[in-house]
C-alpha cells in the first residue's frame, strides 16, 4: 500500500483517522500499531510475521542488555542485537548480489554455478534496520531507557507514516512522543496541509517528469541525441527530489495529525554550494545517522592522520551507496560522492568560495546531476555510454516535448531554487515552519490544503500504481 493510492486515500486513511480520534488516549498507540500491521501486510503479508518475530526477540535482547550490570555481557547482548538486524538485512537485501557475483567467478573458473533461488526483497527493510539499530545502540549508550511494552517498540519501528521510506527516526527522538504527546488543532491542520503538499508534489510534478525521464533513460544511449540525454537526466534529477521529498512531506504530515514530530529530511538540497553542503541538505536523517553511528565510531576526523579521516569518509559513503541497493552502480555512486567530499576538504570549497553564489550552486548541481546517472542506470557500461552521450557535441539537436512536461519542469526548477531569493525563503518559512496560525492564516491554509488534496486525489483516482522511488531501498 502506498500513500498515493486510492485504497490508502479513500479507505485506509479515513477509517484509521476515524477510529484513532474515537478511542481514548489509552488506546491510540494500539490503533497505530494495528493500522501499521495492516498497512505493511497489504504489500508483504508473509514477511510481516517474520518481522514481528524479529522485533519480539530484539525487544527482549535489548531489555536484557539494559538490565545487565556486567559491561562485557552488555557488549555481547548489543552484538547479538546488531547481528540479528544486520543479518536479516544482509540476507534479504544482499544475498542475491553476493551469489550473483560469486557465480560470475565460479562460472568463469570452474564452469559451474551455485544453485540459488532469488530472495524476495521486503519493502522498507533498510529503514527498518536503521530504526532497530538506533534502538539497541541508543539504549546501550544510555541515551534513553528501552520501551516498557513490546507494543510501544513495534510502534516505533512500524509506525506506518515513516515505515517504508523514512525519514530515519532515532529512538531517542521518538521515545517520549510514544508515551506522552500533545495533539492540537493547529498541528492537525499543519499535518493535513503538509500531506497535501506532498501528494501534489508526487502526483503532479514527480510523476509528470518521471514519464519523460523513464522514456529517455530506459532507451539505448546510442539511439539518443545529446539534447535528449540532457533532458532525461535533468528530468530525473528533479523527479527524484520531488518524489522523495513528497514522501517525506506526507510522512511528516501524517505524523503531525496524530501528534508526532518527525525530523525534516530535506532543506532545499539543490541550492547547496558544495557537495558537503549538499549532504547537509539531502536525506538529512540518513546523513546524520551515518555520521553518528558509523563515521564518529570509526574515529571521524579525530584520527591521527588526514588520510585516515578521508578513508573513514569514503568508507561511510561506500556503505551509504550500498545501503541504497545491492548493485555495483550504487557503490560507484557512493564512491563518487565520497571523492567529492574529500576534494571539498582538500581544496574545492576554498576554490569555490572565490566565485559568486550562482556559480557555486550551478557547479554543485552539475556534480550531483552527473552522479544521478550512476544512481539511475544499473549497468556500468550503459551509464558510461550515457555520460559520453551527454558530452557528444556532434549529436546536439532540437527536441520537442509536450507542453505539460515543460510546464512541470519549470515548476520543479523554480521551487528547487526558490530559497536562493529572500522572497522564496520567506515563502518556505510560511509554508513549512509556522505551526500556529491566526484566523486568516488558518482559513487560507484550510482552503489551500483542500484544493491541493482534491486536485491531486483526482489524479490518484484516474491513474494506476504510483510507487515512490525510495520504496525499493
């Protein structure tokens, strides 16, 4: 089940909200847990039982770790919890990749393949793992005590607004909200408004750009003109941002409606002035998770030599790439960003600072966009051919596309860079950061939210399956 589906918008969500607001506060968490199980089981009815069993074991392992008074035993129990969750991720997400590459070696050397049945990838397994690891590590570090009830732990892991594609929510930021939270009418309005913005971004902008991006990027690069190749990667660059940020908007909106404050996941990433700045703005919850749970434990930049600090950075981004998918193209994408982060530290930021803002933004946007070629095209040789086509000056032609594509491309570009102006920044604050309203603002947001929702929902009703790009991760 996805947020941008008829079954969710017209059946699941209304029924959930009705039941949630009818029951007393003592049963609200239980309603969320049951709804989340239904939501997940809709797409993975068998895997939900495995997930429940894994969460139950992990809950009691972490609880034993918390109650244990022996440091060595606490470490052992932490290791058990980490191994359980990483083991599940490794099997479901990376077993096929490992066997496929191993078979490539055995077939070339021994002319023999290892018999193997492909393992199905459960939706949201990566986000599940990050939440579960945050729980066990935060408890081990003494950041927060574990949940008292298994149902509360299940709520933290499986809460349906953020279950499939984040944002990645650390246990210590959500724990107190699970046991005690305040729901206000302003928050509910803001939540509906934010949800409607996300639905519009997905249905109107991301999907419209995605049609053209898929048509071009799924083609043989040899058949494309240079112009078409640029149109394809530009369209995908904006599609990816509007698709993923749309999910985040909808997740944060749904959270607000039921009293939760989830962390922001984007901050105008395409206005970044270097790659380091980009990763402070893009998928913020992932960047911070990798920093605090991987980069700093590796030693971060507090190691004895700069080369070791750069190695730590590269390891983090190689793993970040691999987290996105069990494929070599994601490893290459991670290494690519790791390289530019190291170049930032060596000299690139100092060099870029000599140029005007628009030059810094344009350069960073160009670097990010080239990186998306490896992110989108799985086969390395095809990605290289596509890159060659982008810079083939002999194949520049005049291309014509339908008017709606140009319109939504203009909308996407405008709103991606709007915060570079003072007016745009003020509009962003008015849209996303104000959580209480006077009567005039209340009415205005009600009208805007209603119109956006109705218009976008009409597209949902007339279209087919609308999965989010990050569901595959």
